[in-house]
C-alpha cells in the first residue's frame, strides 16, 4: 500500500474553511470521530477525510471504575486533562470497539488515527505528573499470568521486575493497537492507520515514553503506518524548533518503513511549521491542531503553502 502524502488542519472548526484548504497546499482534514458533516465537507471539496478515533479516554467523574490504580493502591492523581484507563475494564474496551465498528461500517476515511493509546497520565505540559499504573488486582493478575512472575505488591513489581512490567504494559497497548488495526484493515484495507504519540524521545523523563505511557514504537509498528507525535511546543514549555529536533532524532527510534507525521499546535504558528519544514529528514506530511485560523488569513495561507512545497520538494529529492 502506498501511503498518501497529506497535509492539513485538525479540528471540527476547520470544516468551515475546508474550501480554502486546497489553495493553501493542504489536501486533508483530520476531525474527531466519524463525523458525518466533516465527511460531507471533505467529499465536496476533494479533501482527504481522516478520523481521530479516541481509545483510552473517558470522563473519570462519570466512570470512576476506569481510573487506573497507582503504586499506593489508590486511583492515580489527575487534573482536568487525563488519558489512559485501566485496561482490565473489558466493558469499556467493548464500547470502544463497537464505536469503531459502527464508524467503519458507515464511512470510508482515508486514514484513522488512534488517539490516547497510552497508560494513564498527561504529557502536554512542561512538568508532567508521571505515575506508574495500573496496579488494580485484575491488571496485576494479568501481569503475573502472562509473565509467570509471582508478585502481588506494586512496590515489589517495580523493585524486582521493572523491565518485565514495562514490557508487559507496552505489549498490552501494542496488542490493542493491533486489534484495532485488524478491524480497520478487514473492512478498509487501504485505510492509513496512524497513532498519536507522546512526543518525548525514548530517553526523556527517565524513559517515560515506554515506562509510563507504554508507547513502544517497535511494538506498535506492525499496527501503525504513520506515527504522529503531538508537538505542542508552547503548552509543553519547549522552543518552537522542537518538532524539527524530534524529526532529526527520529532515525534513532522510528521503525523501518514507518512514517513520522507530526501534529503541530496553531499556538506555535508559524515558527514551529517553518522549523519542521526545513527538518532533515522531512516529515511525511503534517497536521495543525486547531489550524482553522491558518486558512482564513492570506499571509498564513502563503506561509503554509510555502512550507508544504518545501517539504514536498525535500521528500521528492530524498
Ligand atoms: Zn487495572
């Protein structure tokens, strides 16, 4: 399967500017869920429709049983924004699967990006509150059963079996990604499968990418065509060239044959886009979170268009 090279905004607000995308060099629109209105708009304007499909995210106040359990045996700390759920909550997993199947039945998106495919926490901040999870009895039992390790206390697991515990978590996340990928490919074999990623390099925050969020690029690779790190520089307390730096480090972590397509934040426009546009290797397309504003203003359109042309030229010459 040849992967389409796609550029464009993310967000429902961009539906209103869908007629402006082509002239800015954009050819795709990413939106939340299987949104009929967004599919219609894309179809009408010849733009690739891409779905952001939420997996492990829920309103914990309404669904307290989904909150992962921390090392102290209590629900993890969380604020207004949090992702990840206890993966032993099978009824919730069945709900996600049903939503995916319903969407696949009704629509033919160009791509589906799996979102929140992580263990518990939140990484779009400068000072993340990183907590190990989930140590509920069912998740610990699942760990012991699948690894043959006999340990029941969180402290013991982390002290004596930390590497196996980490690997087990990464395999659970990757296994779920593969489960979704099989469902998607069975119905829509040419659908691009993307995954939104914690944007940290594998060694940052004491290897929190795998240790806390359980996102292992190599384990995810069989399920995922395009990896999309969330490059929200200002929110994360990083400089505007962060996306460029991640791309330039990607040789160290991106599996062979897979693509890196960052999502930038419109709050970082245009500096972040301009930095990514000169990165080597170049990105395989890109998304702009909340990017609708970019397509309303002539100067922004010109910048976006110029950056897309530069990336296309770099990829053609690569
Ligand atoms: Zn659990």
